[in-house]
C-alpha cells in the first residue's frame, strides 16, 4: 500500500476532509491532496505531525507495518 492510500484511509476513518488535515498541517488543501495522490514526497516533519495527529506510527503511514 502506498503512503497516499494510508493517509486517505486514516482521514476517511476519522470523517475528516482534506481541508481539515491541511489546516492542522498549516498547508493548502491542494498540497495535502498531492500527498494523498502520491504526487509529492512527504517531509519527515510532516510525517511525524501526521503520525501524532492520527495516533499512528510512522511505519504504519509508510506502509512498513499493518497496524499499531
């Protein structure tokens, strides 16, 4: 599974919009959309913020493990 798929699944499971997550990251919705579509590489800082926000491990988001 790709990083973008994992991000999208986490967001949908929590009933959040791309706009909601983008605001938390202080980026545009379009920039966040590029993460979900695997059109933009995610920085380490952003990866850590998302892991904290979703209460998941970075390995889960990266697709290195199946769950917490």
